[in-house]
C-alpha cells in the first residue's frame, strides 16, 4: 500500500501545514524553575551586549543540566537561546573571545546532540524556532503578524530579517505536499495531476519571491550590514576577525576542543534545497563542469549538516525519489508537462535573482558606503567584528564579500542561479 504524503512528512517530523516550521508555535519560555537563570538572561540579552556585560553575565551563570527538558519544543527553545548566547559571547565585545565557557558549552553540546544540529547559531535557532504570533490564529505567512522570541540587538531590523524567513517557510509549507504529490504523479503516470502540482509549485515560488522582496520594509541595509551581520558570523574561516583556530568550547575540568562552524545562512533552509531536489537542479557537488561549480555544490551539501536531523533525512529521502526532471526531459513526455516543468524552473531562477538583488543591497552596497562608524557607535552595538570592518572591506575590494555561511557571496549566488536555469528541458 502506498504511503500517504502526510504520513511521509510525519515520519520525518515535518508539518503538513507549516512545513519545516514547528506544527505548534515555539515556546515563549522554559517553564521549569531550573531554567529561570536562562530566561532571565534572555529578557536582557540586547542590553547586556550594548553595555558590554554579556560575558560577565554568562560567566556568572550556573552550569545547568538538560534533564528537565521534556518536549521537543523545550529542546528547541533551549537550543535557540544557547546558540544566540554563544555568538553573543564570542562576538559581543571589543575583541572576539576564542573561548566559550562551560555555562554555554555543556548544555549546548547536549541539546545540539539531541536535535542533530551543530552547537552554533543555525537557521533553525534564528528562524524556525524563534517566533510567535502577535495575536491568536493570525496568518503566519505575513511577517507583520509575527514577532521574534529573541534578538541580539533589540532592533526591529534584526527581527524583520528573521521574520521574513519565517513567513517564507510558512508560505512554502503546503508546497511540500505538492512536491510529494508531483513525484508520486510521475510514478503513477498521472500527467494531469503532475501538471497541476507543477503549476502550484510555480505559483508558490513566485509568491515566496514577493515575500522575500518585503525585506526592505523594516530592515535597513546599513543596520543589517554593520550591526546585525557581525553577530551572525560563524567561527569558521574567521582568522582575519580574530578567531584563527575557531572557538575553544570549554567543557570544564580541563576538557574541551577547538571547533569551527559556519554562521547562520539561508542555504540552511531545507525548503530552498527541497526545490532544487524535486526539480532536479544539479549544483555539481561531485565535480561538475568546473572546480568552482564543484565548490558550490559542496557548500550546499555541507549546509545540510546545519539542518535538524529529520529535515536533512527528508532531503536525502527526496533525493532518491526525485524523478520529475527525468520524466520531463523524456522524448515521449508531452510538451504540456515540459512547459509546466520549465515554468517552475523559471520561477526558481526568478526567486534567486531576487535573493541576489537583496544581497547586493544589504551586503555589497553597505560595505562600500560611508558613515558606517556612526551607525556602529551610535545606533546600537560595538562589536568585535565591527572593529575589523575597515580591514575586511579593504580586503574585499579585491574579492567578493563572504556571507555568514562562509561563501564568496555574489559568485556563489550567481552560479547557483545559473545552474538552476540549466535544469530547463527542451520543449520539442
């Protein structure tokens, strides 16, 4: 008997309604009294960073056990809190800290292991598990209806940056079912259903692009680049910013190890990678047309390690089931199906063009704009990475700026877009 699409999603912990977002709203707080010190810190995070008190506050925390975390939502809440604080600790000061204290390291390692995630601020910590509705039953596909549970800067800009991604995930949730149905339609030789699913996917991706374009409504590019982005940076490849070996995760009693991780990145969105998988987009992870293309695919594959365990297992499952492009490119397939498939590919190319435009406006342009020091010193924070900004910009006059995930941004995004377009099939 065929497994229903809803049952497949349930098997991997994915919501038929919300997609890769939790089926229920993330927890606002951990209710057990054991975690009261954590919740107290969460309420004052941005103020502690601004006043350069975050490290002292964390150093004074007790090392809390994770034994009182019961539900999945509690584990997710703990992970989001601890991941934010890890980045606040090693970036939230005049100089970066090469050491993460046991107060964060010990519980963060336990929580990360439980969720199958690295102990750093991932897309899951910043977005998937870090939101709530402003009012009961309001539509979560509109970012105006949401608020973030935690931000590092306390700015609307940072909150909006996260909430756009949350809304994109919410809007894309129902498309996951459509993608499952489309692959099943190929196996059943049901062209009518396949065409309908491809049209749904095309329209959905187009609507995601409209949502992504709303970034400009409440997120100022200068604030994002000079204030928010430094806190999202990872510990991998950050020698020029003061972390030549990454960060030492101190477990106490002489234990611990040096670790390096990429920062939070939209490449860690399972939804966006799923579009590629279902549409058969090849990012040349195993040595395609060039070494640069191979690096693009390798990075995308690496980012799956920054997804929740169930989500990346679902992507692996869908990789084995993906059959739409092969079917669309078959000489015996009707032009109607080929055209519907190509429309979906075109929509994904257009979505990636919007992303490139946003990156150009939020990272490339601000890196070259004057007045950054005023923003850093007077608008909110004085960060370790902000102090290296002048050096970074001069270096990047010779090369493209890197993203928080560690890639050279514009070349990477353009290759990803171009490889998407290459998936289109001949109509006749």
